[in-house]
């Protein structure tokens, strides 16, 4: 079964985090939540606290099929942590999937991975990402999967299921949740 590492930090956007993780787990994907902070808990922008499975390990840790970066105000912390950049670059080097929603594509930009690529992100970071495809809800280019924000989180999660499991499983889950 596919594996996903989701990085949590205080200030994560709850909908953008929980919706894709829920859909992936419904599809049988093994999703590991890794907390970036000093403790095992991370509190989102709206006060929801998630209990991570572990603390974030450096890039030498286990390999995952997909690295998932949620958006929200916590993206500032993701961008500032060298471990996140190392994980992004290691995932890219092994041609693993990189999934980022809302402002999180800026982490991919900081790592130099968006040059010449198609991607989308939240309009709040358009000044940093002038080539983003702002009208598209989700964009796949090579091993990069990006999405615009909380309003696209279900589309994003179903796309991740289609890519990591199968389009049929994605359609099955979409029907079951009335998407």
C-alpha cells in the first residue's frame, strides 16, 4: 500500500490537512503525521490540535511514496526549517510525489523545484509565485501535485487517491462522500 508523510506544524490549515488525510486513509493509504515542533502535537489556525504519529526525522529517515505539505500560516515555519527543505529535495531526487496545497507550494519554490513547472497555489502567495495557474483547482506536473486552498481540499485529496491508489478507488470514495 502507498505511504504518505504529512508534516504538521502549528498554524496548519485544518481543512487542507484533515480532508486529504481522511480521503487517503479511506483508500487504505498509510499516512504518517510528523510534527515539526518540539512536541508531538500541532495546533491549527482555527484551534484544532492534532496528535502526530512521530516527530519529524531528518532526510535520512524512511522513504515515502508522497510527501504532503499542508498550507496555512504554519507554512512560514515549514519554509524556515532546513529539515523540511532536505526532505523535499530528497523526495524530489528519488522522483517521489510532492503534494502541496495553499501557500505550501512556496516551500517547493524555495527548494528551486517550480522553475519551468506548472503549479497552482493560494492567491495570497501569487506575488512570490507569479507563474502559478490561479484558476486551476489542482495541477499535476511530473512528480508535483499542487492545489489552491481549503476550498479545493476534497479535489486535492481525491486526486492524491487517484494518483497513489487508482482512479477507480478515487471515484468510489467520491461517490461515498457525495463529492
